[in-house]
C-alpha cells in the first residue's frame, strides 16, 4: 500500500496546487515513486492525457514534477463551469453531461466509486501519493457532500497539511478558524500547517508561529516566501483576474499582445509561454477601450460557453473594437472557442451550451460552427500551413466548423501520432492576418512561436530573435520550486511523518 500526504486549504488559491507540485518533485528527487491525485477539480483549464481523456491542467504540472505522463486517474472528476448551464462533468477523462448541483449530488455514489478506483490504480505502482484538496476544507454548508477534502482523508487515513495564504491577510483566522471547525477525528489527521506567499523578514513572524502552535498544539511546518521567478502553469482563470494581472506598459521596442478576457475564458495556459519571451508584453483586456493601437497581436482564447460569450461580444462594444483592429491590418488569432467566435455564425441546435439556438460571430472568418453533443478529445501533431512550421498540441471541443466561402486557406494540417490519416484544421485569410484553429498548445512549439513573433518584430522594424526553449524548460522550474520549498519547510519531518502514516 502506498503512503500518502494531503494538502488541504483554508480557501481557494492559497497555494495547494503549488505545494502539491513542489512535494511531488521533492519526493521524486529523493528516490520515491510518487504520483499526484486530486479527486475533484473545478477548472476550465484542461489537458488531454496519454489515454486521450481530460484532466485539470494543475495535475499535468504535478505529474511532470513527479516524472510521470499525465493520466486520467490523477484527476478522476473534472468540473467545467458553463455559465448558467451548470457544470460539465468529466468522469475519468470522459464528459458524462452538464448538470446542476442537485443532480451531481444524486450521483455521489458513482463518483465515490470512480475516485476509489483511480486512487487504487495509482497506488499499485507508486510509493507515495500526494493529494490535493479543493477550495476550503471546512465549508460547513458543503461538507456533507464533500468528496475531495477531509472525508477523503478520513477514508484513506491520510496525514494532512493545511495551507494558508498570508498575502491575502487574516492568516491567524484562516488557520485557527479552519482547525477549530474540524472534528476531533479530523484534527488527528492534521500534521501541521504551511504558510504560503510570505513577504518580508521571516524573523519578524516568529511570534506569529508561536501563537499558532500554542493555540492548535500543531507545528507550522513551513513559512514559504512569495516567489515571482519560478514559472509553473496556473490552475484556473483566477490568475487572469484584474487584481492578479495589472496592465503592463506597451511600447515601440516590445511585441505587444492583447488577450481578450472572455467571461468564461478557458485554457489560457495556451498563452503563458509567450510571457517568457523577453521582449513580449501580454495583457488580458476586459474593456474594449483598452485595445489601443500599440498592440501588435490580438488573441481570442478558449471559452467554456461560446454562445454566451458571443452574445457578450455583440453587446459589449468589443465587436466594433475588434473590427477596427482587423481593419488596421493588425494580426488576430482565435484558439478553439476563440476560433468559433471569429466566424459568421454559431449554432447550438441541441442546447449543448445555451438556450440560444444561434448567435452571430465576429464575421472575420468565413466559417459557421455547429455545437454537437459529442466532444472531440485527442492529442495531435502536424504543421502550420501559413508559416510552414511544425506544431503539436491537443484538441478539446464540442463543435465542428464548416468553411462557407473559399476565401483564404487552411491554417494547419494535423494527424494523430502513429496514424496516417490527416486533416486540415482552422482557417486563415489575408496571408494569415486573421486565423483560427482548434489546436491548444500550439505556442508551446518553439519554431511556430518564433515564426509568429519574428513576423510581428519584422513589421515593427525590430530584430529577429531565437525563441525560448519552450515547455521543455519547465522541468528546471520544477527543480527550482522544490528547492524553494525545501529551503523554507521542514521537509525531513514531513517525509518522515508521511512514510510513518497515521
């Protein structure tokens, strides 16, 4: 039987995902066969695994940190919010429907069975399972139906570390309040606390640690400083909210990229690699007035509800702003839902995403999209026909797009690795000025990313540059993350307690 360690949270976005990633790498570096596990994740940032199923993007980073290929069993339940339609439930990699909370809770026995199956699947081949909780572990109104936090820890008898975020303030209330809400049996599972995102001199918080330890009789196992120089994929769209990413200053010596912050934005990790290019400035924009002439490139990312986001574009002033941007000759790219938005019309005859049966798109590409009940999920590779560069990535979408006018050309040519059958994907007009594709992850291909950026540099009279190595460089980031946590946590004690068990 594998040993396990669980990171619970005092709330959302306190650092559970990062701590789980760090300790996957720490255990891996110390010779353990380690795997990540999150029973239920709510995120529109997803990825296609080796089995061809969907999981949350955070578990992909955790798997990589553990030296593993991502598997559906690392995140057996993925919930993808879809505006007012409820959430799409992805069970062990496959969508089983969009449902409201009541229906979801009625299926709880089925979900508990899948969670146990996936956990035991991982347990067979690993020494340690690092488990991530979800949100706050003590939401008292939800605790009766909780599948992922303390009920799971009790079921598998897993020692837990409670993670708190000192940067948001109220860390004493976070830790002591959460601990007091635990039952006596749950408190016995608590190994101690990890305080994340600390700023300043650690010596000044010694009395704070003493206070927490006296009030709880549990140790503070780590005081982890805030970092900005380690780049790990974000879990969900919390990271692109206004308070998280202030607008950066654009200028004539940088490549300036605007990304539309759609109401139901998804898979924004497609774009994170661009920010690692030294002369790229990338901003997420909510208001059409912010799409100024300084921007060289405009990206419409994925969306979980293309019907509602298309209606939002039509009433928010964005449609006019985007048309003016396109009319100035600037380049535009749409990815997945963003590709569909660039078309003439989006149809939803079966109510997959909305009560609306059809909605107008931006009419910048000659395509009409029909949303269908069957989801396409696959890993693919191929080439960009406009830039003649290789690309790899994955598709996750529930629509097919039909070319309505032979104006322009296909954007990509793709195939599944190991299979001969190929197909053309996406569309572009005006020699690639406006383009769209269903391929997620295409910017992770350095040659393609370099071609796009050097094209933009050339237009501005800037010198061409070699692209950054790409996502392969992320493995050194996992080592940096592990070293950061090792420096500021009592890692030996945590490992000893984990292997000892309850």
